[in-house]
C-alpha cells in the first residue's frame, strides 16, 4: 500500500520503460520526425502541432491501445519491501503448494524421459529439418507412434492438489457453523455474492440487449441487433481497445468478432509479428522437443476427436509448437505464481551461463491444453494472426486456469466461487449431491479448467469468451458452471450416484449460455 | 510501567533508511484470565521503542502483515518542554477489507507521514494496536516492523535529546501559503528515485533466443 501519487508515478514509469522497447515506439518516433515537413507544423507551436498530427493520423490511438494492454498485464506496483515472489503470489502457503506441484510435474517429465530414452530436447539433423519444412502445412497427416507418451497430468490430478490446499493459519475445526463450507475447496478466499455480481455484470441484466439472447431469430433485429452491429463497426473503425472491451460485454457480432478480439487484446499482424512467428517456426524446425510429442498426443486425443475442431488439426500444431519456442511468454511469469522449469545444457549443472528454460516458453502442456487454441481457429485463418491472439489470451487469462494462486480469476477462486454460489442458492441440490458422493466440483472442474472449450457448441463458447474479454475476468466461467447445475437441478435431484450425475451433465452442447447466466444472476430470488 | 513488558527485547532493526529500534514482545489484550480462557485474543499491542534519549521524525512505518485486519498507531512524542505524551496518529486502518478472507492477509504495508492525524515528530516510541475480529484465524501479527525517518535532516547520527536541548531551535517562519517544505522535499525525493530507476534500467526487449550458442540439448530438468 503506497500513497496514490507514488503508485501512479511508478506505474507510469514502468509502462514507459516497457513501451520504449517496442516497435511502436520507433514507429511513432519516425512519424514524428517525418511530419516535420508538413505545412501545418509550425515552429512556434511545434509540440502542440506534432501531437495533433499524431492524434489525427491514428498514432495516438495506437499508443493508447498499447498503454491499455500494459495495464492489463502489469502486476500492480508492489511495496518496495516486497520480494518478486510476492508479486507472483502473496500467500506463502499457495506459493509452496505451487512449488510442490511443479516438482511433481518435473519428476514425471524426467521419468518419462529416462524410461523412453528420449531426450527433452535435441537438435534435428538436416534431413529431418528439411522433411519437417516440407510437411509444415500438413503435420496432421503424420501418424507418429505416440503410444509410449502419456500426458504429464490431467485436470483431475490438479483438482486433487487444489482440494488438499490448506492455510496453516486457518481455524478449520470441525464444528458446524454458519460458515461451514460443503464443498471441496477449503481455503478462505474472497468470493462475491449475487447482489455484488448484479452490479459488476450490469450489462448482462434482463433489461439490457445481449447477443446470445436478443439476436434470436424470433426477435426483430431493429430492437437490438442492428444497432449493436452498427456500433460495433464504429468501434472497429475507431480502433479503440477500451471501447471494444466495453462493447464485448454485450457480445460480438460474428462478422466483427475477429477484429474486435484482436483490438481488445491489442494483437497486431504487422510485419514484425509475422517475422516473429517465422522465427518461432525456425525454432521448431531446428530443435525437437519432448513436449512436441505431448502436444501431438493432446491434439490427437482431444481436438481431433471433436466434431467441431478436427478440421483445424494442422493449425493447432502450427500454433502450439511455435508457442513452446516463444521466450516472450516468459514475461508473464512475473505475475504468474508458476515458475518455468530449468535445466542445464552440456551437463554443466549449476553453472548459470549454461542454464536454460525448458520448454523455451516455460509452459508444460497438459491433457486438454490444445482446447485453448481450437475455438480461435474459427476466427483467424492466418497462422501468425491466430498465434498472436492465442498467445495474448494465454498470458492474460488461460495461465490462471492451471496454476495455484489466490487471484480472483485463478482456478482456486473459480472453484470456490462455484461451490459457494451453489451452496447459497441451491442448497438442497448441493446437499443431495454430497450425500450421494457426487461433489459438484468433481463434475464442473473439467469445464472450468478449459473455460468450457469442447463442452459447449462453438457459437455459444464464443459468446462466453466475449464476456471473459469484456469483463477482463474468468469469473463468469464459475457463474456459468453454477447456472448449468441450476438448469439441470430437477434431473440431478433424481440421481443416486456420481455416475448418473455425470451422465445428466455429460452433454452441454445444446445449452444457450447467455439465458442461463442471465437467469442465474438476475432472476434468482435472494 | 516497564514491568508490563518482558525484560528482554526481541529484535533490533538496523538497515538503510531505517532507525535502529527495539520491537517489544506482543502484549495480548483480553478480558478474563489469559491462562484459563480458551478463546483467542482479538487484540494485540506491539511497542516499538527507540534507544533511550533518541527521537525520530517519522516519514514511514513499514511492516509485513500476517492476518491482522485493522491497525491503529499511537505515538509517544516529546514536546517542547521534554514531557512525553501518547497520541493516536492512525485509527483503525484497514489491512484486510474482508477479515474472514485472505485478501491483504500477507501484504507488505506502509503507513506514511501524510496519512497520520498528527505530525509524527520527536517520537520516542510507537505503539501498534492490532485487531482481528474474525475467529477464522489461529494467529495474527505484523512482522518486520521498520521505522523510516525523514530524509531531509542529518540522520547519520541521531542527536540525543539532552544535546538538542542545549541548542536553540529556529522558529519555523510563517509559510505564507507556500507548500510545507517537508511534503515538497519528500515528493522531490520520490521523483528523484523514479528518474534513477528510469536511467539505470536498460530496455527489457528480449532477443528471443532460447539456446546457448546454438546448443539446446537437454536431458533432465533440475529441481532446485
């Protein structure tokens, strides 16, 4: 906690320092220099005139968008006495749990490596490099023998870790009390109740137009849809990141969604982005990583088996293999509770000059990871653009779904939020499910870890992700999970086992997410 | 009154820009007999004293929170005649917005001069009154308490107050609507610190190479 003036100055200083390193900075400098030739730039009012020029030519807007992006990903300026690990995760017991979880993953990866006799990374021989370059656009046709590889972990393994999280300073004596929590998550994180959410998600209220509800075929388009689309086109023309984010709260029209999401994420496809992607591709060609096999296996097991996504198999390899080589992703570890795995090359263990991160982006994929990318394939067909959008979504949101942290958008908070909503508003259902050994989180966890990708139909999923971007939070995922249980409550009250409960909730492909969320938040009697 | 506290002191803090001081062991405030009562206390008092004879003009009090919900701060100040008086300078400052839940529970905090109700000058002792109304926690406290003096005085050597009694202290001239020199100098300090940060740090653009001299052959991950 610092006083506001200092906090603001520090934030500004940090943002300026980061933006100085970007291509945008040199572009604006060049523009400012070149505009000096223009007749409207007068010497007496040089500063004002240059600024007006940059504003009129759209460069100020680009800078605004870049600053807005930095505000999204910057950790809050921390207290001078706080060590860097505190910015990653303030609670000591959560840091410890994350470290222990990471050790398990590393051990698992190391043992897979030794058992199979496959190195974690090796340089590809020239012949293999040539082969891969030729096959780049059709890697899906390859049928390598992946039977020996197994995913490093599955969401249910991670769930067990979260269930066992305990705050050593928390009084968890067994007396029943008003604050007894029936669910599996036993850490006292803050959660929001429905009245607070009604305020926070006011754009989703019953009286506000929504895509996903008011664009239904029975609703005349001039009641909402036409006007909303008109505003959307304006937002895209203005190229305003902040406006796009606000707009997205009511949903993005299908034709504008790709541009709007790219704008919200400040994801550009300039020549330097394409070049960066080509550099990553070169990294894939030159070095073969063990995690590549994990990615292949994951894609084959999940996306390729999915009716909606199997056509994008090749895109998924092109994005995920490059993602593993992208060292720019390492930046996000300053606000991620996780730490990238480390190794030493040439056997020089402990010698820092020979220390490397593995994989280069520090992220070890798990079973279902490719589902974070799959829905985006519907929006972008150019690999470098698809890559750019995915990477930004990962370092803003998806990383929080598979690391242990106290963040309000983190998976621990989402699980707790889900359980609390259920216990407060559907206590009979929760009690019944608990009694039959079907803890609701055991069913809902897999939906939340993937932000519902692969469980909802694609158009519904994209409407959900519109709101994740619009509200800059994953909280809505927990709300939807509770809303799904509320929707199927009647059937669930009849079941007598975990298996039958799972069966009732096995198929979500017919659900319409926005009505469910709206009813749960705004029509629940409190 | 010293018998209220244990004779041994716990810690002496000494580092750059902080004054050496002694943090006394925590005193519990409880109704009833502390030994037989099974409920946990909800109020703790921690006294931080300067070496005898020394005073400080406080710029900042910093500490690390451990599940304390509210903190009040009282200062023992020496006035012009040398008499010492306790005054409250911060009342029920909230460290945890929701005492039953984790938010703010392990944060690094500071209380600044500007937030205080009175001028924290000529202070010989600081008393932190910690409150945690929630029964959810087994324990609560604050750690690493440090007192930061104002920088614009010669704080290399804290002059014992018997010495300063001998010298005349100039009366502060009427400021005539000008900003308080203390606030101006502290904000200048902050701006100077920021410009230092900007100048010394290079840009943080990454080059993108993940190998070391073209080599990226890895066999095992390391655990440390």
